[in-house]
């Protein structure tokens, strides 16, 4: 099977979905040729820098503006027409890539990739099926393009949303967003807790900070540790060096019975920290601090709850593990829509930065039945192993086109 996957680096989720699907296909067909292409970078490195940088700036500095932009392009507008014309022009550059890969099928995990695949197909560069994977939990007009044979959506709710946009219902498949197979595999909990130096008899809250911000995460941590409930915390800062160093400094000052609190310091190579240690008695919980890790699934399996921003991939990974979610600071647009879906279906609660944060966490961690009910809701809404179902669909589409 020769597969060309169009993705993008505007946020990490699109590429993670692409790599998860590639990993699954290679397990099933090791002789496959699978090429993941950063669509915007291939079209124009300058454009990619502008688009990626613009997304990060608006999402972090002017989220309201980003929300307005997101709504504007979610309907027919002069901006959409200009975008389609630009993509059509750039599609000419993809002819050598198509000739090199000779794809049997094109899969997209980003709306620009979907539009590009559609333009390539309309130009006759590749008469192959196109599968568009929507990497959030609400539909958006930018994902809808001519020539798409299958839309992979994250929930049955999205079928109606897509049909309202004029998409043929027979081309919509609620298979979910692809995540790596390790998220579906149980771990040896006793061994994992021993390796990580944590107590298997005490609940764990996982905080996934993501790539944006420092202040909000620290405020949430400050509120969480004030809870009277007994639990441990794992903080994963990702590649956010400023956030990691801030946590290092803060945790290094904590004391218990006049003894410096010990925590797990996994310092990334090349990151310098200058710590001025002083003794402060502050509320705290046993905390394991991690920088970037390739074992997110292990820490999710170890946890009883995750506090995170509602990005489509992190949410999908949490659902695969059956992990109740606390959602904070959703960016207007797709993250707000993701949060609404999760809260509406009983899979998540909203986490504020103020004292309500302490109350929310205390209510959950002191109420095992409520956490259990959230896990039941996740189980009901789970699409199962998305990659497995998408792979099967891809084979059917390739067979259909070969006739």
C-alpha cells in the first residue's frame, strides 16, 4: 500500500494523528510506502512560517481574534475563495511528489491538506481516493472539499453537522481520531509506580501543560495542592522550557517538616536552571515533574484524572485510556467546541484558575462514584481503535478504485 498523508504543524495534533495511522499501517503491512508531508511547508516555507507563527500568536496573545477568524472561515466568504484559489495555484508544485510516491490513496489530517488533495485530484495528478480525518470534535467548513471519498469524524454527533454542510452521509464515518496503539494497551501498574517512585495506593492527577503559557498552569497547580484530598501529581510541561524551569524553582522551595521536599527532576539536556533555594511551608502534593516524554500513554494509564487543554489529540488519547478530564482555558474556536462536547457528554469538567478549581478537584477526588460515572461516559462515547477501522476503510476504497 502506497499512502501519501497530508498534514501540517499548526499545533501538534495533526502530525500526531498522521504518525499514529502510519504506525498502525506499518504494523499490518511492513512493506508499505507511507509518506507524511507537511503540506504548507512543501507548498511554501515562507507561507508555513507565516501560518504557523500566526496561529501561535493569535492563540496565545489574541485568542478572541482567533475565535473571530475561526468563525469567519467556517462559512462561505471572500476569504475562503481567496484561500481556495491560492491552494489551487500551489497544487502545481505537488506533481513531483505524486510522481515520486505514486500513492494508492491520499489521507489528510489538516484542512489545508484536504483542500490541497482535492486540487491535486481535480487537476488529474492523482486519480485516487481521498480520506479526510477531522482532528477535533466539531465540524468546520474548511474540511469540506470536492473529491473527498470519506470523512473520518470523532463522534456520531458530527454526522449531522457534516450533512448540514452538504456532505453525503454515506461518506461520513464516526471512527475517531487515530492515536498510537500503546494508548489501548494496559500497563503493569505495580511495575510502573515502582519505576516512577510513586505510591500505587494514592490517586494520581496528571497535568498536561501543552506548549502554551506558564502563569495559568502554575495558578491551577497552586489551587490543586490546597485540596484536602490525598493524591499525587504528575506534571508534563512538554517542550515549554520556561514552564519547566518555573516548576523546578517552585518545587525546590517546598518543605515538609523542615526538610526539603524531594521531587523527580528530569532536566532536558542544555536547559540551564539557577535555583535559589529557600524554605517555605506551602500546601503541596507529592509531585513528579517531567519535561518532554515519549511515554505519555504510561502516565495516562497511571492516572485517575487529567487536567489539560482540550486539543483534539490529547482528548482522543485520554478517551482511548478512559481517563476523566478537567479542561482549562480552551481557545475560542475548535478547543471551545471540543470542551463543550466533552462536558455535555459527561467526560470532562471545567477547571477554573480561581478557588473554584480547588473545589472542583476536591469534589472529584473525594467522590469515586463521580469519577467512575465519567469513565462510563467515556466508554459510551469512545469510537474504539480508530486506526484499525480507518485502515480497513482505506483498503476498501483502494479496491473500489482499482476496479
